[in-house]
């Protein structure tokens, strides 16, 4: 073996060790840089972010139920009968008044006959029997007048001098007509809001009542997300903070922008059907979750509609802590407002007027 070969062979392990040290040093520096960068990113961003995948889309579900049950066949018969009967009472008042006038005339005539016979009886020009008949005629005419007056007063007590349409019987019948007309209008079931039919249970020919749920109407807008954050994540959460929502149905391609609008006043276990009784038996601490409502952007919902109950991933930025933990302002406008069930009474009022006029004579 030559001298050169003997001199170069021992140098190879030295070069390998140097390269290995350099590679380890570079990797160590790289890991340090990554750790420092992550620490800076965590300090600036991640420590202000709370995330949960225990979040689901929620919305209003309006139950549609009938307001009346049964069927309506006629709405005017009773009113017409009441109008005619009341009209008859008012006519009777005029007849009774005329009868009073007749009885007054008869009384005056009997009294005049008696006045002429009294001097004749005193002079014994007529018999006592004839004079007594004249007195009886006066008494009879007075009694008949009293009867006529009482009959008139009794009839007037029922009429009370009011107009036909304001008579109690007519007004009661008109109220029943109005109620029957409203019941007829309510046989047409109208949803108080626009949406999609869900959970339909009614079928053609089914007998329904006022407490029978027919279907549910779910609006496609004004949906929100109930995000169930752990109680350890709520220390810096405030109303008004921005949130990012990712739905499993669309994936990461669609991100909804929302904001925190409220934190519930109790955990899910506290409001459950059977709340936990931690004061009995063995106790194991379980981290509780509190529902946090996230309001979604309406335009984004219109572009990418969601469905109630879909799973979502919610991320809340808690950097801005100027908001409140509990809402202190009362809502100034209703969440929903509908006049779908408002019925104008003008048609039935015209119907009642027409019935009264047609039967008033």
C-alpha cells in the first residue's frame, strides 16, 4: 500500500461527522425558527381564537295549525230572523200606541156619557141601573186604557227607543254572523311567513282540529348557528365579536362570516329534560358547554342555503373585547312580523248591513 493511500483513508470519517453536525445544526435552527414563528403567530392570532365543531344550524320552525274545526253552511238565517222579530217589536209599539189613543177616546166618551146622566139621575129622570151602567162603562174604559198603556210600556222596554241595527237581539245575531264568517275565512290556512314546507303530516280527507299540527314552514333566511363552546373557552367571548363558520355540506370552499349575538343563560345540561343532580352519589366533574348564537350573513345564506341541523365548524375571534357578555338592549323590532292572518271585516259588515236592510221592511 502506498503512502498516499495510508494518508487519505482516516480523513473520511472526519468529513462525515462534520456534515452530520452541520445538518443537525441546520435542522435545529430550522425547528427553533418554526417554534419562534409559531409562538409569535400564537401570541398575535391563535390565542385570540376559540374554535368548536359542536355547532349546528338553527332556525325558526313555524307550526301550521287550523284555527277552526268543522264546517259552516249558513251565516245569515239567524240574523234575518232576529231583524224581522225586532222589527215586529218596533211595529207593535206603534200599534200599541194607537190602541192607547183608541182607549183614551173610549174613556172620554164613557166619561161624557156619565156626566150627562148624573144630572138626569139626580132628577130621577133615568133609572139608577142606567146610571150605574154609565159608571161601569167609565171604569171599564179606564181599565182598558191602563192595560194598553202597560202593554206599550212592556214593548218599549224591549225596544228601548234605539234603532233597528242597535237592538240587542240584532247585534247578537250580527256577532254570530261575523264569527261564522270569520270561521269560514279561516278554513283557508295561510302560513304567516314565506318558507319551505317540512314535516307535513296532513293528508287529503283527514279530519283536523284546532290543535292538530299540519306541517312546519321553515324560512330559508334568518338562520343562525348554535355553537356549544366549552366553559373554558368563554372567558374572553363577547357579543359583537366576528366569527367564521364552515359547514360540512359545502366544506372549506364556503366560509360564512358571522358575529356573536348572544350567550345563553344556562348550559345544555341545566336546561335538559332531566338535569344532573351533582349533590347525590359520586361526582365526576365534566366540562360543560354553553350555547352561543352566531348570526350569519343573509347574502351568503342566499348564495349558499343551509338547512336546520347541519353540522358546522365555528371559529370566533376574541381579540376585540369591547362588547358585553350579556345583552342589555331590548330588541326594538320583532324578529318576524306577518299580517297573513289579519282578515278585513269590511265584507262581512257589508253583508250584515244588507241583511238588516233587506229584512227591515
